[in-house]
């Protein structure tokens, strides 16, 4: 399972440094500038009140009730999240649809293995709606910005879940 997670969270291939990235056009479409106006604070508040990031019970089932394995998988997710967020940001700025769809697909597998319910729902929808060059590019870029917020929310939640998994379970004494 760890090898699968490593494969899914491997850094996205970077573009060839010898290949110049075209500069944004002076007359870029209005939608491109709209991407800058997404209210990140409002999205974060909306997502904060959503369902918990992880389904602890399902995560443990996936890990064969092995708390240490679950903690290790969460650590791998957190360690690689910054790379994923950076890759998404770069792909948005370069308007690289193919890379964004590929990242969403890879994160879908990670989310499934970690039982990250909302992240799984978002990545599944992104994968479905935008693969095969379907869907509007600007909508994809906005949806990926929302995905970045959900990834950050899961990273924040992971430490609490890791701590609860690392504590030995307390047994009840019945008198």
C-alpha cells in the first residue's frame, strides 16, 4: 500500500527547462484575471464547516487496523502535500490543463486510500468532468484552486488524526 501511495504522490514531472514557457499575452481573456479574484478566505470558511477530512474507521480498515501504518500513510501525505500544492499552482499559472487533470487523478487515488472523503469527492468530480479535454478551462482552474484549499484542510487535520492513532487505545475497566 505504501508503494502505491508513493507512486500516486510522486512529484509531477516538471517541464523541460530548455523549453521556454510562453509569457502571458497582454490581452489575456478576462477569465484569466478572474482566477486571481477567488475569495480564498470565503472558500476556506465554507470547506471548514464541511464533513471531517478523514474517515478514521475506514482509514483503519484500509490499513488492516494497523495504527502505525495509518500514521505512516498520513505522514507521507503531509510530506508530499507541499509538492502537490506547488505543482497545482504552477500548472494553473501556466494554464497546463493536462498536468492539472493528471494531478487530480493521482490525488483521487491518495484520497481514496486515506479515506479523505471530501478530497475524494472533489478529485473524482475533477477527473470525471475534465478528462478527455472536456469542460471549460477557466472552470478547471477555479476548481483546482478549491482543491488546493481542501488539500490544506486535510494537511491541517492530519496531525490531529495522527496523534489520535499514535496513542494506545484505552481499555475500559468494568467493575
